[in-house]
C-alpha cells in the first residue's frame, strides 16, 4: 500500500477529505469502499430500460444555507432549479405538505385566512399544554391538535419507526412546522437544486485527481489485502467513515439503526402520480411513500410512455442490513458515549460521516463537517505525525 492517507468510505465525507488532501496538501490518497460503486448513499444510476436516473439508496435532495458548502460544491457540478414539494395521501385524498393553509382548509373544508387558522389550531392544541407532553403523541397534539396529528402524523410515524408514537420520546418532533400561508416548499434553505448530470457524475468528479485512487469492493476489515485495518493501522493516517461500532468489534454493543426496503417498478405510463414524492399517511398502506424519479428532472428528455416508481418501506436494521437512520434510543446514546471514549485512544484515526459518528447528516452537513474536520483535525493530526517523525 503506497499512500499518505487512507480513507475508508467513498461517501460525501470521505470524498471531500480525499479531494482536499489531494488538491491542498498534495497527498497521495487511497479511498476504499466495500460497495461496487463510489459515492455512498448518494449514489445514483440510470434505470437501464428508461434511462431515468434512480437514487439507489432513496431520494436525495440537495439543499443548504451554508455558503461555504454551496461555493465548494459548484466546482464539481451545476445544479438545476428543482424545488422539492411533497404531497400526502390520506383516506384517498391528496393534501400538500408540510401542513400549511392549503392542508388545513382542505382538511377542515374551510376557507380560513392565516389568523383564523392560527386560532383554530391553537384551540385544538389546547387539549394538552406543551410543557406537559411526555411522549411524541402528546407533543404533536400540543403543537397541531389531535385531528391533524391523527390524519397526517400518527400512522406515518408509526410505520416509519415501527413503534407506537406514545412510546417515542417527545424530542423526536420538538418542532412540527405549520405554515399559515399556502407556501409548500419542503425546505427552507437558501440554496436548493439537483446535480444537472446526476449524483454519480458529481461524486466521480470529486475523486478525479491523479493523487486519488479509489478501490471498490474492498472491505477495510478484510485482512486479505494490503490496505486492511491490520496492514494500515499505525503505518498511515486513516479517515474512517464506516460504522463506529464495527470498528471497535462491537465492544460496547451494537448501535441501533432503521433500514429501508425499496421496491422498484417500471410502469407503462408517462406519468404515474404527477409529482416526485407522494407520502401515504394511513396504516392500511404498508409503504411510507412512493418516489417517481422522472419528476426530479423535468428538464430532461425521458420516454413519455414509461416511468420508474419506487415504494419505500421502513423497519429496524439487523447486522446484515444497510444502516440508514440512527434510532438514537437512550441506550444508543449511552453506547455512543462509550465509543467516543474508545475513539480518543485511536490517535491516527479520524472518525467522520454518518456512520462514523452515528449521526443523521444531510449531504450538505456531511460535506460541511468534512471541510471543517480537514482544517481543524486532519491538518493538525498530519503535522503532529510529521513532527514526531523528524
Ligand atoms: P455514506 O454515504 O454512508 O458513505 C459511507 C461509505 O463507507 C459507504 O459507501 C460504505 O460502503 C463505506 N464503508 C462502510 N464500511 C466500510 C468498510 N468496512 N470498508 C470499506 N468501505 C466501507 N441528504 C440530503 O442532503 N438530502 C436528502 O434528501 C437525503 N436523503 C436521504 C435519504 C436516505 C434514505 C438516506 C439514508 C440518507 C439521505 N440523505 C440525504 C443523507 C445522505 O445520504 C448523507 O448525508 C451522506 O450519504 C453522508 O455521507 P457519508 O460519507 O457520511 O456516508
Ligand atoms: N412525518 C409525518 N408525516 C409525513 C411526513 C413526515 O409524520 O407525511 C414525520 C415523521 O415522524 C418523520 C418526520 O416527520 O419521521 C421527518 O420526515 P421527513 O420526510 O422530513 O424525513 P425523511 O424521512 O425524508 O428523512
């Protein structure tokens, strides 16, 4: 293994560090990924029959208010003007999300203006004073009232978390936005868009540098190659973006994750649902939402007689599943603190990213945290090593 820096994981965190180390420090970087492709969970590929870009690990929408991140990512891709909007199907009727004046008036068969709607929601929410809410259900009712909670939140949340909302902590939804306008943009961020020629082109450009080598289908813990944990540890600085519990051999127990199952289908129609994401709020529908990928890129020329849809199902992950969302029970948080203690003992290893820190990170957060970890942790770590060697 000939490199100055070994990076485990080619997701946004790993690739941002790789790009910075190669271009700013001139280091030779080796990036490993156990998957057959680059890019971690942001990877996308074109469905072969239709050419429609499918986000392999669930729909990915780029949005940020962080100017440093926005400026940084412009080097690798241009963005479309896509603005995300989500609708939800409840008892066979479609409503706009997040809950807004349109949702409220449709649901209550009313024509309230903002002030009247505020009064209505305040009356309905008075059932439980916010300070007294002790679980997710009570908290939600104290914020938006029982009728809207039961229609749009209760069963969807139960499907997503596979847990009765009365058993989920109140903090899970400490703020449920209700908009008293008809605005239904899903994100409030300053910048939003999708990569013009797709996520994989963007991710590939980040790694496109003579100093960066990416080795796919290579597991860091597989000791049969020359960049394995055993071969690298202590010899070369490492940036590790895989699961933190796996790194320490599950010494403090397994951290809990939620995983997703996706069912993809090509349908013989040019448009199945008229929008990119339709949530299904009710308990009798087993999936949480349907993605229709053509709608992410209305500017592209896709076939007008076929479309790709993907139904999303949610469940607890077991060891062989893809970890998607940290569950974060109190036991998980206690375990994470113990893992953080163990991390302090690994002086030449920088733990980062979603799996390495057991944190849900949006893409802009993964990139932003990699940019600051590069400046504030990796550069000092490398100069410490250089001093020790001289
Ligand atoms: P990852 O992308 O998970 O990359 C980690 C990589 O490490 C993986 O490729 C993995 O194979 C590799 N790896 C792990 N262990 C090993 C090992 N032992 N050896 C070698 N390689 C290893 N963000 C948004 O901003 N907008 C969205 O709309 C959005 N939607 C999302 C939807 C879903 C369903 C999910 C799960 C996430 C979504 N995200 C979204 C978050 C986004 O995916 C993350 O921000 C991003 O993936 C984080 O990058 P990362 O590098 O930390 O981790
Ligand atoms: N949520 C809900 N109904 C919906 C959409 C969201 O109850 O139709 C709640 C649910 O508890 C979910 C949380 O809001 O876990 C965040 O949902 P969002 O779709 O923003 O997040 P994602 O699942 O895409 O990460």
